[in-house]
C-alpha cells in the first residue's frame, strides 16, 4: 500500500522537562504499535529541547484515526506541564517515498 499522507509535529520542551519529553516519546511507540493504519512513526530529537514526531499513512481515514487517537490525547494531557509552547502540528502530502525492506536475518 502506497504511503500518501503524513503528520509532522514539532515540540519544544521546557528546558527542565526535556528528559521527560524524551521518555514520553520513547513510550509512545507502544501506543502507535497498536494503530494498524499508522504505517511509519518516528520520534526524534533535534537538540536539547526540540523534538518531533513524523508519521505516515496510506489514506485520510488512517491519518484521521491517528489524529483522534491516544498519542494526541496523551500529549494534550502532559503538554502544558512539559512543553514550552503548543506543538507545531502539520498535516502533509507525501510526494515521494523510498521504503526498503530490511532482512531480519542480516
């Protein structure tokens, strides 16, 4: 199934809460593992206080299910305590995707 859509969320942690934001994002993988429509999910750190999430989807229904799912709800609950400002959330259209299967036996 072709990946056509994405979500990019950029997060700025309060300096004293950066470690907690990092742990929140690491723990988020367990949640998105239960979302069949979320085809890829990346949580990343840009610098000491800036983080992000990028997800991809095959269709609008899957993206909307994710946006209404557990990660945004959890972020809404912890965000005011952990983040310096509201997340910068953007929906994107994917123009080109390279996806390579990795041989698990390598």
